[in-house]
């Protein structure tokens, strides 16, 4: 799914009106009607008090359309105008006149805190105050209104985006944003639904089709893509009946140090389970017996040192190398990594202390092969690119870093984001159960295993992140969030692959009543 910028949405609205020969008011009617249909399908005429708060721009116009349809269908609805400016959009004014034709109870004008209506916890709030075009700070009394919404604990439905939330910058105050239980977004989701600082403003979201021009939707290139099952399925490379292990590459995991051989075990198991044909590991001598006993499928090569990687030397020709899990930042290890990078031409996936070494000695970044994949968690990322003021600044810095060094950065988090230059791929799988020791090692192994069997680095990163999250999503059905461990993610990788080809279950059909003549 594409995530359109606000500028692209405006362009899409304009093109749709031109190509479909409709007015912007017609498009607003279509959008508001879709929201009403969504509500009507779920409420079925229930007389729950509904409070529709409308701004004086186009988002407010959408709210007036919704309120008008609710009124004409007999719902218990109150409409309010948040009078935050003297400027009113043309389509708002048109729909303001239309709602006056269907009710004697005109919308209530709000302009200060004394005007705030009483709202009960069992009521419904429809937030249509500000849309994606908000470009100024929220007035203090409007901020107080949003805080009033939140204090009522009433279910809040936001139209397109929670009011006060921008599409391209973090809010200055969380009190200046509506906290929505559900957001119905037009044309596409918004990037802010997936970022750590801004995702909290909507618990759930859904995209509504308002009939934007299809050619525009299909041909417009976006900076952000949302990655789900439909996006990764075409990436899958099927296997031929007579294929053999030699066709799926030889993955090598380099890592481990005294007390951290488990990280290498997890990464190598994941690499083989994701489909690599062969797997070798390069570890300190201290891990030889443990790894051979716990993972017999792996071939083991050891360093001359017992406790750390001090000289990377092997006589195999790997297809891809995963480096860094459990490796530590011993001075000899850093020297060995630098010597290795100076002569290496094999594709790389770098995680954990591999990233910390790069952050410690940034001159090594210039030695990385093109499209090397880095998989940092937030603290490792900070060491690599420096501090950021908000999530948007973080993404800007990562894009700049990716372009400078020609690398792919996988920003691990609740919605892991894969970055290549100016393009972002936001993952939709995964759950809090992945907040556990070793889950990052497993991700490194999965991505390494995908490159081994022929996926290009960008595809391997996107697909690997998806599979990693999907495996965890399936596993929590048996283990729950708290009891999920990294090994479970590996164990359920096969089911994550199988799930790619499962069709959604159809609701059971009601049997027709038979009649006796």
C-alpha cells in the first residue's frame, strides 16, 4: 500500500475532480457519505449521543456531511462548529447551508471554554476539526477542547487524521492533539500512524476508498510504502522440484564472544530456517562444542583465540555474510573487522556490535559493499547517526546516512522501517512479544538467509522483516506476548511462509430454509 504525502493527496483530489468532471463539493459529499456508511453499518440506528465537532475548513465540511446524513437517518446527533478562525472554506460554507435545510437545530458555535458541551463516557465524539493541512499551532482554547474530549473517555472517531496532528512533523504538545480510538483515513494511511512518537494518537485506523482517480493512485510514486502480505507475496521466489542445496547459497555468520555464543546460534538457525542452502559460522574457540551440540546443521570454523574474534580467516566462499551478533567490541575484534572489510567483496548484513564498531570507528563505513544492510535498534542507531529531535528528524538523518554510504538501514521498532536513500518501507507485522533477548539476532539470520538464496538485499530486508514479524504474530497464539522467546520465532518461520498462500476465511453461508409443498 502506498502512503501518499499531503501534497500528493491534494493533487489527487484535484485530478479526480477534473477527470471525473465533478466539483470539490461532490468529492467532499462522497467522502462524508463513506464515513456515514461506515458508522451506520456498525450502529444500525442505535440512539447513542453522537457529538460531531467540525472545523471551518474542508475537514469540517466532511464533518457537516456526516452530521447531515446522521440527522436524516434519525440518529441522536449534536453538531458543533469549532470557530477557530474567520476564514471558512467554500465547501464548508456550502455544507453549512445544506445542514440547515435538514434540521431546526443549527450547529452550535464554539469559541471559548465556556461553550464546551457536556459529553458522557458512553457517547461518541466525531473529530472533524482539522485535517492534514494544519500548518499553525493550535489555539489554547482549542487545545482545552481536545483535552476535554480525552477527559470524557468517550469513544473518539477521527476523520482522516486526528486533529492537531501533522503529516510531516511531531506535535509540540500531546495536549494539542486529539487522542482517537479509531481514525478513518482517506486514500491511504498516514506515516504518523506508524512512528513511535505519533502512533499513540490513534489506537486503530482504516483506509476508506473515496473514489480518487485510479490512474493517479496506481502511477504515483510515493516516498513511503506500507508493507503487508499483498506487498511481499510477489517477492517470494518459488523452488523448482529438482532444486538442490547448492542453488540456495552458503550463508556465513561471523560473531560470538565468551558468554555470547547463543546469539550466533540463533542467527545461524534463522538463516537456515529462512531457506539458505548451507550455513557456516565463524566463532571464537570457546563456542565450538556448544554450537556443534545445539545446532548440528551448522558447519563451524573457529578463530585462533578462545574468547574473541581476533583474525577473520576462512577458506569457504560464502554467498553472504552476517556479522556482529554477540561479537563484542574488543580492540582485537575491531582490528580484525577492519582488516576483513578491506578485502571483503561479499554482501553483508551487520547487526549489534558490528554496528557499534562502525559507530566507534566511522571511517570503516566507507569500506562497506554497496547495499550492505544494517539492522540497528534505537540506541545503536543513535550511536551511528547521532541524536535526533523527533521521529521525522530521525528519518531525515537515516535517509541522508543511507545515501552517503549506499547502505540499507533497518530501523527496528514496533513498525520496523527499512530505508534505502529517500525511500521508506514500513512493516505491518510483529507484536510486543518481539521485545525479548535474541529477536534481533533472529532477524539478522533471516535476512542473511534470504540473500543467500538469491533475494536482492533490499527485497531480503523488506521480506525478512515481514517474515520475522509474521512468525511472531503466529507464535503468540500459542505463547502470548510475555512467554515468546527468540527461538519460537525461528520455530514458526515455516508457518509464516505457509501463511503467504492462505486465502482469507469466508464467513459461513446461511442455509436457505426448505419448504414442503
